[in-house]
C-alpha cells in the first residue's frame, strides 16, 4: 500500500525522478524520461504494479517498518534513511546520478551498528504496471525485458526469483557497504556499462554542492529557498531546459475524487514566475535554458499557442485513462496525457510576454527571435483578447470571460509597449497604448463588483478566484488601490480555509461547478503564497510573515510540497512535488526578506 503523499522523498537525475517512501519503497519511477511509462507504478495501484523495497527484514504478516529518520545529505538530492532495529542500525543512501549514459537509480546499504538482516524486493512492471517483463540472467547481471525497454540490476549480493519478484536477503554489519543499481537501456542495445556506485555518489555530491554555491540568496529563509531551488532543478529536463510541473500523474486533488491529472509536462503559465525566481537567486544559465525552451516550443505557430507542451516541446499530449490502475487510495481515473493542452487560455500570452520581458530587463543574453515573437503574440491578442476562454485553471466547463485572462492580456500589451519604448523593437505604439487602455477599462467596468468592492472570477459573476491576487503583482493596479485591498479582503473572507490558506475558487461538491467537475479540492498552495505576497505589498507585513511561516510548516520533513493542502484531512494532496508551489515559496521569501518581515 502506498504511503501518504508527504511520506515520499524525491530523487532524480534532471531527466526523470523517483519517489521513495519512508519505509524504503520506491513506488514511482518512469524511465527514461519524466513522461515515459512507469516501471514502478505502485503509487497509483498496489504492489502488483511495481515497486522496489530495500530495508530491514520484517515478518511476513506485518507492515514494513518506516525509517527512524531520514534527510537529504546537505544541500543535495541524495537521500539518507536510517532504521534503528532491535539488532542494530542501518543506513540506506538513495540517489540518481546526473546522467552520463544510461539512467541509474543507486541504493547503497551501510551498516552503522549491530548486525541487521536486510531484504531487497524488486518487482518491475512495465507500461504503468500492466506488463510483466521477462527477467533472466546475462553474465551474472539480472535483466528485465519487455518490448523496447530493458532494466538491468547490478549488485554483488545474491539474488533469487520468487512470485515474479527479484529478492536479495543479506545481513549488514558496521562498516559494510553493499550497493544495488538499476539501469535502463533500450532493449535492442548492448547492455549498459557496469555501474560505479561509490564513484557516482561522490560525483553526485560534488554536482549538487557546486550547483548550490551559485545561489545569491543569503536571507533568513535560505534553507527553504535552497530546497525549493534544488527541487526545481530536479524537475528540469536537462537536455532542453523545460521544467515539468511535477514528476507524477493522477495524485488526487481530493482523496477518492476524480480531479486527477498528468503533470509531467511544461506549463507556459509557470514561465514568468520561474524565470523571476531563477534570475533573482543567481541561476542565469537555468533561466537562459528555460527561455530557449520557451522560444523553441512556441516558434513557428504563435497564433496557436498551447498552455502546455511536452518537455522537449511536443504539442500532442493526448489524454487517456489507465483502467487497470485503481488510483492513489482509490482515486480514479488514472490519467496520462493532458487534454487541457488544446484549451484556449488567453492568459498564457501575458505569461509568455512577461517571461520575455523579465529576461530582457535583467540583461539575459539577447535573443533576436524573442522580440519578434513578442510582437506576433500582441498582433494575435489584438483580435482575440475579448473572447471567452477556459482560464488559468483549465476549467472543463463552458468558456467565460475570466478576469485573470483579461488582466494577463493587458500585461502582454503593457510589456510590449515597454519593449518598443526602450528602442529594442518597432511597433504601432499609439495603437497599442489605446489597446492597453481599452483592456484596462473593460476589466474595471465588467470584472469589478462595486457593491462588494472586489473583482470577480469572470464578467457578470459573483464568484471569486484566487488568481485575482495577481492584479497588484502584475502592476495592473497599485497595491494601495481600494479595489485591490477590497479584493484581497474578499478572498480572505470567502476563499480562505479555517487555517488561513486559500482555495482557487468555489467548488460545487457533488454537482458540476464552474470547472465542469464534481467534487472538491484542497487549498491551493501557490494561491496561499500569493496572498502572503499581497499582504506584504499592502503593508500588512507581519500578517504576511505569519501566513508564510504557516505555509512552510506544511512542507514534509524533507522540505517538499505537493500542489494542495487538504484542511479537513490535514495532509498534502495533488501531484508531488509541485513546481508551482515551490516557485512562489521562493518569491515570497525574497519579498519578505526585502521588507524585513521575518522573525529572529
């Protein structure tokens, strides 16, 4: 049985990632890329769908013991888990070395004290747990083959097969170190090179130490900022620079519900805030790679801008349901692909333009196509900004005139005007100034409820939406505008949980609401960070700090956040770990540090 979402640790090699539970079980791993089929899919089903458990041996009729403690080794993605048992203490070190050849997951068992009986149980299931591979020995190496894939197990320990599972039973003593490595290789290729676990461990530690040294933030929240930056780096697909929203699919926004989506893709909406976070913390190379990914993905067809792309810029992300997987804690369906890629979301034009504007303003190396693309996007928006769309949250109900979409259309025009005014591009300046004013006027007239002194989710509606918190952050109105303050206070009243966290928008429970879906969801963590930002912007810095530190307390013991927080169950929900939670964490930390709003 899978653990709670927050029970998992992340390890990865900047091309894929694995989730390791407290009991030493790898329940999720896709090979060779984030968006490949899972080899271990126990997270979304049962042990029959693939897992790899490594830890102290335990009686057959009991649950495997959770580690007594675990941590990342310094500022790295190397996981260390320790078990205190009646017979002694043992440590397991899990990591995935930055890739130079075949992708590898390496697990090193080390005796600390006593003599501890250990067991490795490896059950590989290809195609998201559906396919049982052919497992056999080749030159004393164990290999599992199914179709185009092969996974190789290398270890000096004795192994044996039983119940379609590869086992190893051994005893570890102080000073003993025993490594297990799995490597993926196309099945028609020669076997991958024999691994060097100890050398790979040293190289992986050196990589992370050197990477973290580039961070320019040294404020009071450095620990949480560094861990979030490492998480973002781990979610980056190194060959292209694209950043996945999360390494998982179908972890539910409501336990037992249907709001289960595939997040192993790259959302344009993340572009601006991710670029901002990377640039403001010293990671210019990552920011440059992210911008280049963006330009390649959009190039050639800016009029048909998608809201998300594959990690190499793929456009076809067809959605399907895996009916053989019961889902995390019975949360079905399990989906792969994402049909929202074909939605109309006008806000992405603003988000792309804001990303390009930030890159330009911070002196990121010039890219001539960036300005050309920006002008093409505005020419499209001239004719389409006043259309209804599906909005930032990818609703599957009717299109509406979402206020946030209109605000971001204004952002796109505003930033392009600034580009022309700087002399770095040519365009119809006066015409676009008029367009900017027209959009601003339209939003203020049709998207604002005078009686309640708040902007609303869409034109003519009374519902609120947490994306309205971005109005002052995008510069649409100044923070001290009474309409901004009224909107912030309305969201606190109507969209906040008893804990003070923020829902995205009202949901309708058993009936289909504005998003076209039944069921509810947890508090959206990114929106809760946005509220902390807004509170700081309007001078309520102590309140902002308290909310921010309460949000930090929701992280698991390793500093990781999912997409949402279920205030009823008091647990993390949604795909994990979530880039869209860690990026605003960084931004809020920087804002509060600049304002001096921190304790101690």
